[in-house]
C-alpha cells in the first residue's frame, strides 16, 4: 500500500509503516496530501505534542494491535509509540483556548475508540489497520472541536445473517464512551450499499432489496433500544447514472501495477470475488463511498448525520484490506486519502452467511434455534456478543413491538399492527 511518510521523517521502518493519511478535510491531512501552495501554511499551524499530552496518548496507544495484510496483529510497542508521538504534529486548534480543549479531550476520545475498555470482551474492538495510527490521532483531535460520526457500512446481501446486527455494537459502545468523555455528541451512521453492491456483484435485485429492508428493520429495532433518540441514522444507497460513471472512471485510472497490487490484496476477501474487473470495481466502490462522497444516500430510519463532522469508520477485520487499496485511487483534488478506521473483532463479513454454518435474520424471526452449539467459532463469538447486549427473546419482542415480522410462506419482511413501513417504528397517525 502506498503510504505517505507524513510531514516529518521517521527514524524507524516500523514507525514509517504506521503513518497514514486522512480522507476527511475536517480531520487534518499529512503534508504530502496537500497542494504545494498549502504546505507552508500547514507547517506553520502544526505543533509538536507537549510531554504531558505525549504521556497521556502513549498510555492509550501502548499495546493497541496493528493489523497488516497478512492477518497478523503486532502490538504497538512502547518505543515505537514514543517515537511516533515525538514526530507527530498536531494541526488542531486556531487559538490557545481551542488547543487546550483539544489536549484535554484527545486522549479521552482516543481511549473511547481503542482503549483498554474498547478492546475488552464487551467493547469488541480489535485494533487498527497498519498505517492507520496517524489518521485516527488527527481524527481524535478534531473530535474535540466538531461533531463525530461513527460510520458502519454494509454491503449487498442475498441472505442477511442474524449476527449482522452485532456488527454495529462496537460503534454503539464507542458512542456511549464518547458521550461520557465528554465530547460533542457522537452520531452513529449506518450505511447499506445494497444497490451498488448488487450492481457490481450481479446479484438478484428483488432478493437483495428484500434482505436490505429486513436488515433496516432489525437495525432500527436494535438501535432504537440501545442508542439515545436522534443519535443514529440508517441510510440506503441510491446510485444513479453519475455513480456508475464515477465508478468506471476511478477503476479506469489505475495503472497496470496498481491493478495487480489491488488484485493480490483482495483475492478472496469479502465481496471482492469473481472476475478481475469485478474485484477492481468493488475496490473502486470503497474509494467512491469513503473518499469521494460519490454515492447518493437516502435516510431510511433515525436522524440525519451532522454536517462538517469528523468521520471515523468502524468495520470488521476484512475492512483493513479495502482500506489499504483505497490509497491506489487518487482522492479528489486538494483532499487527502484514506481516513480513520477502527477494526472490530468481526472476522466474517456481516452481509454473507458463514461457510461453516450460520443463522439468517429471517430464520431468527421465524423462531429458529439460536443455541449455536454446532456453529463455527466466529459466528458463536459474534452472537455471544450480541446476546450480552440484548438477549434473543428481548430482540424478538422488540421487533414484534415495532411491527416487524416475516411471512414464512413468502419469506418477505412485512409490517403489522398498523405500523408504517416507511417510518421509524411509529404507528400510523401517531407522529406529531
């Protein structure tokens, strides 16, 4: 993965690998990502960390697992943490008061995202992608001054697994810890890219649409119970002709060497399967969504995400590969590249059924046994984490209370008890 070395030289190849680049202007950018005329101003505004700030951040970052392309996790060692922090330059705060606020809140924000509690059994965070430390540290600093959006993205599915509901829970925990920091109210944005994923992977449109509706229903019930009112939004993509053109343009701009490296990295990963061109389009779709804001979205449930927010992606272990290949696609002019990503412990993507056995969300609603004694370990772990937050009987009751059920004879999600299909679980006529 092509990485920037950041605004300063690194004295260790290990630390050099840890530097990364942001995709959201609000989160700051390394000097290599900025236009030449902006470099002098960026250097003038950046400041080294004070000793107290370095110690606080080191206490959080020490031991955080860093995951590379080979799947191995290397703990961020004390010497490398110190070396990295001494080289790091903060670009947050336009005055002493703002810089003081950043210094107070940045360690707390970082701890809420990847600290010991986050990486515990209930927090379900694993670590960071190799090359992702700098991006996250800049995002944590900006989070003291701007709203935070924790974004979780789902791909297209022809059979949504029950454990897909657990995929958002690490972000729910992060949001709760951020509110306790305290920092500007965090917002959980869940994005379903079912239409774009269906188009790229050539999946049956009617089946994908039904499964997406079912997943929206499940997420609405779960988040409506666990998250504060107005603190989350569930979106579905609405790609148009311009989306397809932008996607084709991104994929066509790759050099032969870049194509080869992307194909090597993504072989057999997540939804990037089948022919080479499909894999390249799948990679380009990640860059289009995360870095270019190039996929139109519609809010299905909850509240809209705040504008001008610091965006931090939260995803499973396979997302490190797609985060890595996004660096091969040029970002929009004047903006940096791939941004902050925190990796959860989910090892099987939430839009596919595990090969060794799984339970579908539709099966669960129809009363399937969820004891899971014969299920693969990864599935059992995810479901155990889900039940620790909300037991199966309670989850079924929440879905029933909100009017979500299935018709077993058709396998289609339906709405009962006068609840509107397009609403937020509000009985018809009750709103307002």
